[in-house]
């Protein structure tokens, strides 16, 4: 009778891990390392052809912080991220609480609410670009029909209103993500806790702040951190709706990196902006891993 050789040990595990490791090194690790090397050199179209890219150290990074457009892009990214995070979280939390209640239309409405998350971002950007269009936009038409404005508002060609339009579009995309994760967290809370609190005379407000929020803390942390990572690196929505305009007023770090690299052909400066974006997201990712690991350890200890 033929004996079946049992697989096991470190060597066998490495065989299964090796393809994924090679993929990550070739398609993730190598581009990241190359981009960092590029940011420490002076690479433009002219010297790229001549093959005379000299090492300049941190000069590209120092030049960035003297660049008013970069500072504007950084402040825009932070402002955009904070506004979107707060609005998405509050609205998503509200919808999760609403659909957690049992009523006849809860499931169909929950399904409809997921549509913004399923639509490609480029399509969403085009929809909102038409919505906020000056002459043919639905929003201006509705406001004029309601006699709230006398002339069309140039939403996408004025700095403040253009940023407002971008925030509206991104919030619309992100609400379902917040709602799904928070809804999942709500289903893990035992109903017996609410029943016991009600018998002890606790109001709904008391139950929300003393039961719901504390037990949803790990979920809320995940929603906020993942939402930050997604929003901070936004590119396609901004590029399609405003292209970073008007006059660089809505540039984010991602779109400014693209502009430097592929429109102005200043490859090293573009790489520097991308690396700033990468470092911020890496730090937030490490924070997220530490938070989730700490939460798992606390649950194990309990």
C-alpha cells in the first residue's frame, strides 16, 4: 500500500508563500523603491534623454515645501479628507441605525443605498460634473425653479464651490461603505443588553452612549482609518471633475503628483509628492494595524 507523504514544515509553507511574495516584490516593492530613488535625483525630460541625472539628495523635498501649489494641495487634501470623513461617517451611521430597525422596506432601501459604492468612480465623477454644470446642470435648474437663485452658479470654476462639489461627490460614494461596516457591527451587539438596560430604566439615548458606541468602538476605528486611507489618496474623482482647477485650487497630492510627472515632465518632483502621500498613508496603516492588534489582544485577555 502506497504511503501518502505528509506535507508540513517551514519549507512547505515557504513554497506556498513564494508566489505571493514574488508578486509583491516585483509589482509593489520594486516600484516603491524606484520611486524613492527617483525622488533623490534630478530627472526631467531633457536630462533623461541625455542620461545625465545627477543625485541631489533631499533638494526635491525641500523645494516642495517652498512650492505654494504643493502646500495648497496638501492643505486641500487634509481639508477634503476631514470633511468627507465626518460627513460620510455621520450619514452612514444614521442610515445603519435606520436600516437596523425592522420594517418592510429596510432591505430594499439598504440595497438601493449600496448603488453609489457599486458605480465606477469615473462614472460618478461624470454624473456630478453634469449635475454641477453651469448652463445645463440639474442643480442650477432646480435652484432657479425654486427661485433660490437668479443666475446660474459656476460651481466647478470657482475655488470654494468646486471644492464643495468634490466633497459632495466623494461623500455620496463613501456613505454605503460606512453604512455596511457599521451595520455589520450593530448585528454583533446582543439584544439582551438593550432589554436589560430598558428594564433598569435606561432611555434610548443612554443605551446608545453606554452600549452601542462602546461596543462599536473597534468598528468605528476601522471605518475612520480605512476611510482616511481611501479619501486621502483620491485621484480619479478630482481629475475627472475639476482636473485640479480652477487655477490649482482643487489639486490634491495625487493629482499634483500626476501633473508634475506627466504634464510638466518634472519626474523627480512628481515622485517626491507621491512619496509624501505614501509615507502618510503608511503611517496611518501602521496605526490601524496597531489599533486592531491591540483590540484583539484585549478581547483575548477578556
